[in-house]
């Protein structure tokens, strides 16, 4: 495990090289600012102006202090009374009070606006991520950890939110204060300014050294958090499997290893982050003392003052200078304290932009699916759902033809590979005529589900042709292609909502009566009516309050309400017991009437009545024929059927 952690650390180190990271951070920060301006072109400038006003006003009290002390000093030296100096002193105090009121108003305005900008930006980014995610190819979800994807919407957005709402405003405000105070210090005394700058250089060097180590630690921490969330998500989904195989201790051990890695990275990051603040605070205190001693010594020695103001060095300059020194060092400290939040926020934003920038699923199809009806012997489009669909095929000459959707699916010499050089399907040819039931049989990994994925264009073939009603499926819009196909998968997915809403997921414009009819067809109506609220019973947690067989029946009902001409049944009855299978088989037979059906089954009893059975092995078709024909040939299918009723 130590070796694995060391390798992981080396990989992370390579991914966050300082120079490369700085360049990326600049690009990410620029993109964040551009997005914020595009989202809030009016609010953001107003907010920035208010931040500047607040920062500048908080920088200038030392100037008023200098004037007041100078007025009092002159009054004392000249023997004047308080009444002679009080008028001008009160005038300065009044101006300062008005400025503080303006500062307070600016602070309130920018605080409120910043809340709107921050949450609005995060909201819009989440929308962009989710909308973009809906257009990503299936391959993305097959190759990325689902827990890590969830981390985009939680940890990474939280880090970015903190960057926008706290770090950027704090850095901007503190930066303006530092520049303003530096200009005022330079205006009053060059010598004391040089001392303050010397202390500041030391603070910057320490921040760069300690803060750099801390920042890299926080980046590593962010990455490991995504890894840990991915592991937890897997364990939650597979909790039954964990318990069935008594894998609890091994799961705890694996989790402890990841958690230990997170602890190590967090400890390292926070250790350096926690020592940075005390170091900088104490340097600021030491700098305060040095400026005080130096100013006092210069007063005693009568040192010549070099300044823009031309004022002699006196108590009226040294005292305000002490406050400016503390303010100067304190704001540099504030900037330093935001470095880790900035790095984490930029790391989170970079991950968000990676998801947003993922290339969407390519769809160059132009043939679409429309509702149709027969009129005067011709197929014409219509708006209402008639149960008849047609392919709308535009041509280069501007004409449009309509072809009835019948469900004629042909695969011609199809080759496919998920990864380059690793062929999954070899020279596969399948001919499914309208209304035919085609069964795909073979051991795990033979390529059965891959074929159905290619018909749906979840993946694109490497070579060959797939034609649907004589049309190359590459020419058909993917959404329309998938709309024409009903799919019942082995793994059911039910969504939070009522039973009725889950059935209607197959066709959103279906009426309640159509949904109920589909449930009756699938054999689901009986158990639905026994639920507490019938069709209005709310489901959650992927239908956790239903049995696996009941969930599968709802999945079949969902496909039935879609009323597609082609059905794909991938182990659709695998989770149903023998008694329930007999019930649902009648519904399935009714559902398959007049449709082209692809059936994947390990339970061979469910496919005996198929028009053609295709036996696959290692991505090749080795046998083809009806149940009786294949038994007579006494080949692979005969061995499977007679040697083991359930395929392994």
C-alpha cells in the first residue's frame, strides 16, 4: 500500500508542476471572470466599484489622523486654545464620518450583489455542466467514476463558490488597500516606507515558500476527495453484494487506505497553511516594533525627511505611520491567507471546465422521425400521435420524402472495437425483417449487448453498415433513432416520482389511460393496484420499496407505453421468478406482436419461439437458425440447451 501511495503521490506531483500550474491557473481565472461578466454585465462592474470605494476609504484614516495630530501639535506649540483648533479638527472628523457612511453603504451593496453573483454563477455553471452532460456519449460514463462525476457538483462547485464570494473580493480589497497605503506612506516618509517594504518582501518570500507547499497539498486533497467519493458511491450501490460475499472487512480496509491517503494530504496541506498565519502575524508585529523604534530614533536624531509631502518628520507622521504599517502588513497577510482557497477554487473550476469542455456526442444525422398518417394512399406527417411513424428524409434538391417506419433492421459485415486494436465484433451480419423476433445467444462477453448498443448508436461501428428501413443509421438523428427503439435492460432504473410518472417516462405525452394499458400489457397492473396509493405511489431510491421483479415489470411497462416498432430486450425477464415470468410472458408476447424484436437471453426457454436464433462466440456469429434447426445441427446451441439449461 505504501508503494501504491508513493506512485499516486508521484503522479499527483507531475500533474501540479508549479510553472505549468500557474499558466493553467491564469487561464482558468480569466475564464471565470469572463463568465461572470457574461452572466452579470451590469451587476459585476457595480460590485467592483463598490469594493474599490470601500477599500480606498478604509485606507485613508491615517491621513486624517496626521492632520488632527498636526493641528494639535501646532496649537500646543503656539499656545493656542482648544477652541481655535477645534473647528478644523471637527471639520476633518465630519468628513471622515461621511466617508465611513459611504463605505458602509458600499459594503452593504457589494455584499448583497456578491451573493447574487456568486450563487447565480454557480447555478448557471451547474446548468451548463448538467445540460452538457446530457449530450455526452455513453462512453464517457463507461470510462469515468460516477462518484468523481458527483464531486463536480459538490466539492468543486463549493470551492469555486468560496473563491468567488470570499477569496477574489478579499484579494481585490486587500490589494487596493496595500497599494493605497503604500502610496500614502511614500507620500509622508521614504525612510519608514523602505523599512515597511523590507518586512513585506520577507513576508512575500515566506508566503511563496510555505504557501506553495500548502497549495499543492490542497490540490492533491481535492483530487483524493473525488477518489474517496467515488469509492463510497460504489460501496453504497453494491452494499448487498458486499454483504452477500462477506466483503465488509475488505471494504473497510480499502476505504481506510483511501481515507488514510486523504488524511495524509489534508494534514500536509493544513500543517503548512496553519503555520503561515502565525508566522506572518509575528513578522507584522516585529515590523511594527521596528518602525516604531526607527521612527522614534529618527525623531530624536532629527533625521531629514524625504517625502512627496515636503513635511518635516514629526510625531504627526510617525504615529499614523505605525497604524499604516499594521494595516499594510495585515492586508498582505490577508492576501496570503487566501492563497489556499484560491488554489482550491481554481483547481475545482478547472475540473468543472473539463466537464463543460467534454466533446458532446457527435450527431450528423439529418433524417428525422415524425408522427404520420395515411392519406389518399400516401404517408403524410401529422402532429397528433397516431401510432404510425415515418422517416422524414430531406434531399439536396429541397424535396422531402416520407418513408413508413416498419422496423427492418440490417447489420452488414459489422466490425467494432471499444479500444483500438481490441476487436469485439468481427464481420457480424444480421437481418431482422419487420415483425421478426431475433434472439442473440452466447456466453458473457460474446458481443450480444454490444450489438444492441450499436443499433442505438451508443457507439459507432468501425466498419460495415447498419441500415434501418433501408436508411444508413448514420444519417438518422440519434434522438429520433432511439425514440423508435424500445429497450428493456437487465438493470432497471426507476426515478424519484410516482409509479405513473415512471411509466410515462417512456412517452411524456402519454395519457393516464395509455400508461395503465401499458402496465396491464406488461402484467404490472396487478401489483401496482396493491400498492398503498396505486399508480400514485411515490418511488425513491431506484424503487427500493419494490422487489427486483416488480421494478423490471415497470421497466417493461415503460417500454410498452413508448409503443416503438422495434424492441430490444436485454435479459428483460432475468430478475423475474418462474411464476411471474409466466404472467409477464403473455404480456411480452402481446407487446412483441407486429414488432421487430431483439432478445438477449441466457435462459434459453424464453427464446424457443424466436424466428431466428443467432449464436455468438468471441464476437463472431457461429450459428444461425430456428430453435429446431439449431437442435438438429447439434452444434454449440445444442450443447448449451441440452447440457446446461441455464447458460453460465
